């Protein structure tokens, strides 16, 4: 109870924290007005996008030729791939038949 004798619900029961429920829609309206009041910049001229065969060629090179990992992450090497990549004793004998040095 406050000084006038009214019962206020706890803050967790109120929508939008301490604001009145209708205040949320008015804030969205105000934000949309601010967006339209900003200084408008002319869009820059863009190069013509290729069509047909040329577009297919560009998408092929982007997907398969210039392959980059997304997000700048490195490829994770698991224990199994490391075991498969280690040379066996037969492989080392084939590479260096005379191990004298």
C-alpha cells in the first residue's frame, strides 16, 4: 500500500517493467518518427548484376573455388583424423628404404 491507500502489484507482475502498458506502443511510434526525421542519403550507384550463365559462373567460383570458412573459424581436427594422417611403419620404409644418415 502506498500513502493514498491503493495496492500496487509487485514490479515483476507489471508488463514492461515500471512503464504503463500503453507506453510501449508509444515508444515504438516515437522511434518510427525519429527514423523518418533523420538525414536521408542518396543510395550509391551499383554495378549491374550479371544474369544467366555469367551469374552461374560467379556463384560456382564463390562456392567451390574461393572456399573460405564461415565466421573465421578453423576446421576442427578430431583424434580420428589425426590417426588416419599418421604414417605407418610400412609407409616410412617406402619413403626412406636406407635409413642411414
